[in-house]
């Protein structure tokens, strides 16, 4: 059984990855579940290192670069940026003023721009959520060079561009959209999910692929998907089209974290609610979206709030009471209609 090192459990995760890359080992990366029940993704070190030269070329990263990562290494995008910088011989720095390269979510970029941070001459790589053209232009007006990518912890890089409107398949990645679902074939895919936390350890722990459920699915031709929706446009005979990413169904992205709405609803229902509950995403100028919960019984507000205390990014920030929830023709709660209704009501207030 091949060892898989839980690099984030090591004293120095970057050094742990460096050793794995030397022997082409496997790493185990936990993902934070919306309700605390995260999964552990297994991938080879090579599935990341094979992309390093391309990322260096696209970002202009060299041994002379200085990289600032204000987010935690527990976020896959930041861990990747740290080990990539180490591979290139670049230095990680503790402050924006020292940096030539930054890795940010759109929300953090927006906050820096709002604080009039000095971004002139910096290369900013934005990921974790969709980067709007307006925010990218604001950063460029401030003197920064902006790069944006779309991917997933299980898929790694999928598409790259200046913002969400000009994403094209990352070099070496094949993208196929099937009935609105994004499928990917590349050397950067993860192996799958670990069989369980008991199988994982530090440098001496061994693990194997297991049967845990998760969004990652594969087909016989080597393509994989995590269920994100999108479409390809402007495709030509010898050139891939632009990838327009709509996101994962029944999920929202808030502050760079993907929240599965069904998991939040399940956690709230566990409080023994009297009425129905629906969880949706509402637009937010800085975070992209915020999680909102809609109850049909006002007496459920306090127990639902108590149940939501430990949900992390999935904790609803907005609470509403509606006597009736809109439904689709199939009788399911129509989250889209509900979100549109509440957003319109807030706009009129």
C-alpha cells in the first residue's frame, strides 16, 4: 500500500511536500466540509509539480520573486502557491509591502483595493471564487497585473485567464461540457478520496483509496467532474473555446469557501424544527454571496440559530421567515425563485 502523507499535519508542510516530490509520493489533503464532515483527497505530488513550469511562465515567477499568501495553508490554493514558490526558489514573505506576487480570493482583493493598498507592480493570482471583470479592472487601474484561474481541489487547474469572462482551458487540460456539466481530463487530477481518517497519519502513515462519497466522478475515458456547471463558447476548429463557469448546483461560494446548501439544511433540521427550512445564497458586495436561511415557522429561529453555531462558512448570516416556500413543478423547493424574491425585496426596502 502506497504511503500518503498528510502534509498539513507536519511541522513544515512545504518541506513535507518537497520530500514527497523528490520521491514522487502521495499526499493527503483534507477539505473542510460545510458541516464539519470533510473529506480527504489523495493525489500524487507529480499531479502538482507537473504544472509548476506552466504556472511559473504564466505568472512570471522566478527565484527572485517574493510571494505573499495572506490566507491559511489549509486552503488548497494557498498550499499549492507555497510549494510552487518553494520549487521555484522564490521566497514567502509576511507583508504585502515586501511582495512581488500575491495569491488572493476576490473578496480579499476587493478589501485591499478598498483600503487603497499599494498594488502597483505586483502580480496578483486570484482564485477560490469567480473574479468579476470590474474587480479585475480596478486592480489593473491600481497598477497590478492580474491572473485568474478556475479549478477544484479534486481537479487542480481547469482554466486560466484574466477574469471569469476570459477563462480558457489550462495548458495540458482537456475540457468537455456535457449537458451543462464540466468534465476535465488532465495529468493534474487527484486520485480520489481517502478511505477514512483512521488510515491517515504523518510521514509514516499509509492510506488507500476508499469508498467515501464525494463530488468527484470519473468516466472510462479518463475524464472527471465535481459537478460544476458551465458552457464552452467561441470554440474554433483548432482552438478551445472560453469556459464560462456557473458553479456547482445547490451551492454558494462565500468568501472563497464553497458551501453545500443541502448539508446546511440537514444540520438545521437536526434541531427538530417545526416548519420547513430552505438555505440559499444572496449577493454580497464583498464576499460574493452570503448564506441565508428561510424558515416557515418563526418559533424555529432560535433552535436553528443554535444548530448553526458550528457550521463555519456554512453558518447563515441572514435569517428570514416566509409562510410558504416556492416550489418547482416537481414539488421541490425552488431556491432560485426564493433567492430572487428575497434579493428583490431587499432591493426595494
